[in-house]
């Protein structure tokens, strides 16, 4: 009972561990998927912002170039180009400010410089329109213009640098988190595999245990009645095909009910266990089987080369049980535990069914008891017409 309780607790523990592990794996997978989605979204956002920042710098350079070339060539085409790209720059700045606070802050910090740059470039176009090309050129190449240009470009460059650092940091964090998720998943998978294998082992062990309970008599360690019927049919069929001798022995404890009444069931169980050990020791080959078929009856099935081999083995069993010398005052005249046995042989030239073989061995057992117990009787395999077809082995008495 204690072993069954432990097995039940072990099964519950394994099922709980397996359930928790599955839940952990699902949670880890969900978190990893969520994190990966966020990471992909963040990477896409940073990539777009980097493109926008580069576009802002490019458009700013286009404006500077358009203003200078327009002044030098006094060509309104460059003035139109300047205005066109100024609109594109405004759109890029607005888009960047909506997407990222860092860009918005950088643009805000450089807005004064940008405003002054636009004012100087507008003034230069106006001077050029008044044919004051020298003043316009001087204005666009002045130290003030260069300083404002530097401040504006540097601010945008710093914003791009910040974005690149964020992108690098995000990539490193993603790699670290991916490694953590993989490690967690591997550990969870190992726990899952261990729990699964342990659960499979438990069910197999439990199956073997239940099969053992269904086939083995727990008191004696012998096969039970159900397996006896199956094996007897199987062995009679096999011996008939292979032309071998088969011995069936039915054994009964003499006056065992009186023993239980006098000595108690606990000692009776010890006697049964001792008899079981003797019978188990007599079955050392793959074609030899021992069974407990009722409270005080046992059976042996032996595949033999010759009938005499079976007789000698039964004699040995009688001797070993006699050597146990277990007191039994009500089993007169022996005053110790003894057995009676009925033997039935199937020979290559006298093949019979399992049912007939059992009936013959049972009749032989009945005759052994009638003759005084503590002996075995062989049911004749020949001379079936004899009026009382039993052979009593007088030497079997001990």
C-alpha cells in the first residue's frame, strides 16, 4: 500500500512538473514572440529615423548648394530648386519630429540656426535679384553663415549619432535577450523531456507492476491460476508440434485446512511461501513453470526429454519439502507438513488436450490422497483400459 501511495505521489509530481513545464515553455515562447515583435518594430522605426535624418542633412546641403549656385549664376531655376527642396526639408523635419523625441529635440535646439540660415539665404537671393551679386556671394560664404551651417549640421549629426547608439544598444539587447530566451527554452525543454521520460517510465513500470499483480501470486511468488490455464494450453500445443514429453503435476498440501485451524493463518501463509520457494527452485529452465492454482494446490508444467526425468524431479521436490520439517500434529502419521501429487505425462505417441491432461493429473492426485497422502501417483499414459488406471510410486513416501 505504501509503495502504491508513493507511486501515486510520484505520478502526480511528474504530471504537475510536466504541466508546469509546458506552461513555462508556452510563456517563454509567447514572451519571445512579443519581444521579437517589439524588437522588429523598434529596429524598423530606428531605420526609418536614420533615413529621415540622412534626408534632412542631404536636403540642407541641397539648399546651401542651390542658394550658392543660384547666386553665382543668377539663374532663377536654382531659386525654384531651392524653394522646392525647402518644402521637402520642412516635410522631412515634421515627419521626423512626429516619430522620435530625440530628433524633435535636436531640431528644436537647431531651429534658431536653421531660421537664421534661411533668412541669410533669402537675403542673398534678394541681393542677387537687385544685381548685388558680390554682396550676396559674400553673405553665403561669410563666417556667420559657415558657423550657423556648422551648428545646424552638427545638431542633426548628433541626433543621428544618438539614433545609431540606440540601434546598436537595441541590437545588443536583442542578442542578449535572445540568448536568455534560448537558454530558458533549452532548460525548459530538458525538464520537459526528463518529466516525459520519467512519466513514460512510470507508466511502463506501473504496467509491469499491474501485469505482475495479475499474473503472480503475491504470497508465494508463483504464477496464478489464470496464467496456468494459458500456459498449459500453449505447452501442450508446443510439445505436440515438437514431439517432446510434457509433465503436468498437481500438488496439494496434506491436511492444510487443519494446519490453519491449529496454527493460524499467519503460519499457514509462511508454509505456503516456503512451498512456493521450493517449487520456484525446481523451475530453472524457460520450459518449466510453477503455479499456485488454489488455496492449497499447486501445479508444475515441465517440458522433458524423458518421462523418468519428470519422476526424478518430483521425488526431489518431495525430499526438499520433507527437509523443511515443518511441524503439523494433525497430519497423521507424519506429524509434519507433507504433500501429495498427481502426475500426468503427454508423450510424442500419446498426444492429448490440455483439458484431458489436467483431468488425468487431478485424478492421480485424488488417488494419491486416497492411498494415504505423502506420495505421488502417475496416471498411466498407456493401458487406458485398466480397471483402476493408477500407478502408485511407493518410493515417493518420505
